[in-house]
């Protein structure tokens, strides 16, 4: 395959970035997008040029760290897919691709396609856990939880913190991420004792980080690789107003 790549290059958070063009004519359609960048970086290194910086870890669609924007599509032009699970067969021979980092005030650009997602970690640190010394694993039937309730909690807990919801939102809101981390604990008996404190602390930290407000455009749900429902945002709002 032959692809023309316009890739955002930016040396650090304070530098002025720009698109640089690369033409590759020896690509395999079975390559993933990160593998394509690896291939390009091999060429750049041999030419003693600065390789393109991009986040990449599991390459199995689990961690979400590889995410960036491809031709205006957050993460991937494929539906509910991560960047590393997007293969070149999704494009046509001769296509032109624009690759750029997530654009959000709370996600400063570290270099090229890499952004700093520590704001999401700081939200989790404010209460996305249960503070209890559990000791040994409890008896499975000791706390009765309905199958439906357990499935709803698991669906929320599936959030991988990729930040796609922030990148696609016109307000750069982290409401879907924060609500998923709040509601999966609210739905379980173990999370209820700290529910009020957790909700207030995490929502206030979300606002402190500079994320925008949610206006329910549902764009976040549309791009989420885990298909997390915006119904969790409703639950977060309800829990917050109950708590303040």
C-alpha cells in the first residue's frame, strides 16, 4: 500500500507545532496504525532524523494509551475501536491521512502525538477506590448482588481511561470517564459507605482540572471503545446533587 501521512510534529508543550508530510509506499494492509508508525520511525532513525513520538503499550485495545486523531476521527475511523486495533485495511491504497494529538486544555501535548493524561489519574486519586482493608477474599455469597446490578457495575468499570470522550467532546468534558468511575462503585454495596464523599471529591477535581461541562451531545458514547453509556453521567449528576 501507498499512503501519504500528514503528521503533527511538536517538540514540547510550549513549542509551536505543524504538520509534516511523509509518503510510504511499502506498507502492508495487515499492519496496525502503530505498526505503520514503527515502520516510519525505522526509516527516520536510519536517516538520523527525529522519530515520531506516540504512546503505545498493550497494542491489544486494552490500555487505550495509543489514542490520537486520524482524519478527524478520535482513536479510529472504525466504530468503537482503539487506534492500535485499527489496521491499514481500513483505508484505501493512495489515501491521505492526517494524524494529530487529542486537543483539550486538560491534555497538554508532550511531544508530537503524545498527550499528558495525568488529569484523569488525579480524578481517580480523589476517590475512585474503596478504602477498606479487605483481608482475605470474602466468601462469594457473603454479599448478595443481583446479576443485573453486577453487569451494570462491570460495564462502567470497563472504562480504560483512553480520553477519547474528552477529545471528541466540543466542551472537552470528562463527564463520561468520571461518571463511569463513580457509578461502578455506587452500584455495588462495597462502594456505598463512601459514595457521597467520593462523588463530591471526584467531580470537584474534574472541574479543577479544566475539563468542560457536559451538554449531552452523546459524542462521547459514540467513540468510546468500551461503548460506555451516557446513562452513567445521569447517575453521577444524581449522586452529586444528593451529596452536596
